[in-house]
């Protein structure tokens, strides 16, 4: 009988600790989002919407450009890097979709009805798909071509995509952080594909 009570207390403690931690994360997330929203300007909104909306095109253009360049130049390594980057991004997208279905975290504007986003996309919030795909492509590109003039713009782009999701009010900071870790982690995990 004592063992059952011990398990019950342990589960209660775990649930309470998890609920408290989640409440703190939610509080931090909405506080940060509101601070960012308070600084919105028309020019920033236009620019960050453009960044967010062109992310998918960039993620396709990078491996496609390398593939075309590799075919034209008969460069096997360039074609292999195109495959590596495309595979990293595709794997990240699949993992991201699975995680969204597992966690089913509502978007910040659905959880906090007084918070106003720039626009209201559907779907779940955790992790950020835009951020994960941007960091996957950027990290894979940086690992394929480890030169400062490749790494700096790639990471600047990915970071700007992540920030755009916060600025637009469609993701929490924890969603963006998890997306960045997922994308970069997938690119590192598939590093064996590099030539």
C-alpha cells in the first residue's frame, strides 16, 4: 500500500512541477511577444512579412541552385551538397509536422485572446516550421561550405526568419527556439551526407 502512495505522490509532484514550468514558459512567452508587438512599425511589418513569406522559396532555391550549378559545372560535390541540404530540410519538415501533431500547442493569439498578431495563420504553434526549415537550410549550407561569407548571411537569414515569427505574433519564443534547435540539429545529424 505504501508503494502505491509513493507512486501517487511522485506523479502528483511531476504533474505540479510540469504545470508550474509550463505556466512560467507561457508567461515569459506572452510577455516577450507583447514587448515586441509594442514596437511594431509599418516599415518593419512590411519587411518581416516579406522575410516570412519568402522563406519557403529560399529553402527551395538554395538546393535547387546548387543542383543546377553542379549539373552545369559537372561538379559532383555540389550536387551532393544540394541533396544534403534538400534532405535536411525535408527531414526537418517531417519532424516538425510530427511534433506539432504531438504537442498541439495553440498559437499565442488563441491562448492569449488580448494579444493581437499581424495576421492569424491556422495550425499549431510548437515548434515553428518557418524557423526550423530556415535553420535547417542555413546550417546545412554553412556545413557544406564553411566559409564566413556563406555562414554569416545564412545564419543572419535564419535568425531574421525566426525573429519575424515573433514580430508577427504567430509563434512564441519557445516555439522559435525549439524550431531553431530542430533545424540545426537535423542538419548536423545528416552531416554524413556531405561529400
